[in-house]
C-alpha cells in the first residue's frame, strides 16, 4: 500500500511539474498571425517582422500576406485615399537558411490580378501598392502583398515607407503577417 501511494504521489508531482513547465515556457517561435505597430506617415520608416512557418501550423499550399490594419477613419478619408491614389510601400520577404537570406517573391494586388488575367508581369517587385480589402465598421484591412512560404523555417518580412503619406498622420496603423484573405482556395 505504501509503495503504491508513493508511486502515485510521484507520478502526480511529475505531471504537475511538467504541466507548469510547459505552461510557463514561451512559444518556441512566433508563427502567424503576427502584428506589429508601424507608422505609415513618414518616408523611410522601416519595420522587420520575424516569423516561422512550421509544419501543421501554417498551410504552405496557401499564400501568406503582409497586411496593414487601422481603425476605420471618419468619413472613410484614409480608405478613400487608398482606393483613389496609388500609395506605394516597399516590401521584401526572406527565407533565412544557414545564415543567408533567400528572397521570397511577393505580389501586390495589382500583380495578383494581372497574373490571374494572363498578363506577363514580373513578380517580386519590391514596390507594392496598398489595396483596401475590407472594413468591418471598426477596422480597415489593407493588403500590402502576398507571398508563398513553401518551406518550414524562419522568415523575415521587411517593410519601408517610400514617400511621406500625410493621410496616415495620427492614424495608429499595424502591420500583420497572416494567412491571405479569403481567396476561395
């Protein structure tokens, strides 16, 4: 009886220690969706987002995207500017392998549509143009660029504002790496 009691007590304590260790340890690597505050109003602002693609956590058959989210503006002023103007931003995605950065082709909405309609366009142009995808009454969602993360491992997305965008002054914008908007895939 005593041996059984000690054995049960030992198993219980072992399980509790294992559970506490697992619960208190940080995630191994950041995986999408990942967000990061980013000011869009001034030329030269740069952000880098590190993320990992891990088997079973990201569907590598589907595109991932870089998006920009911000609170819906009064009278849709920023949303209208995105739809009516060509607002450029530089975007590059890299797969890090053995200390080397391997470029991953990116496509903004214009490139994706042109390709879908059979136009010969060069993918992986670092210049992307913002595309208003949706608003839900609170948040506006903008596509910057899509890309395919075909390998498990470490990726880095680098975004740079190429010209002053005064329309974004005082707007709290957030970058997001996530699965691509619903494409019907």
